[in-house]
């Protein structure tokens, strides 16, 4: 039953990630950059996504064993909150700009 719960939790994570922050960098890149720079911007965006996903994948087991699951997830949640405040403070509104 644990393996079924793990697969279900992984599936739910995928669904919620795709419906929330997953596509955000790609959408923002397409909105902010001029047409001629969008290809390069998307390349950088996807590269950064891969690097940050790799960092999370590499650090999660190490942090979980050293500080525990709860504090590890709290660290990731805090970094996500910092990103949210960055977007609120520094990302320009593009509604009606084009």
C-alpha cells in the first residue's frame, strides 16, 4: 500500500506543479522578451528549470537525513515564498501592454 500511495502522491505533485508554478517561467519569458530574443530567453529559462530541479533532487535526500523531512520541506517552502515576493515586487505587469 505504501508504494501505491507514493505513486499517487507523485502523480498529484505533477498535476499541481503543472497547474501552478511549473509553466510560469516559460509564460513570463514569452511575455517580457521581444520576439527576436524569445528563443534565447526560453533556452535560458528551460536551462535554469533543469538546474534548479537537479539541485532540489540532489539536496532533498541529504537534507532529509540531516535535519528531517519537515524542516527540509520548510526550507523549500521558504525559498518558494522568497520567489513569490520577488515576482510581486519586481516582475512588471504585462496586461494590456501589447
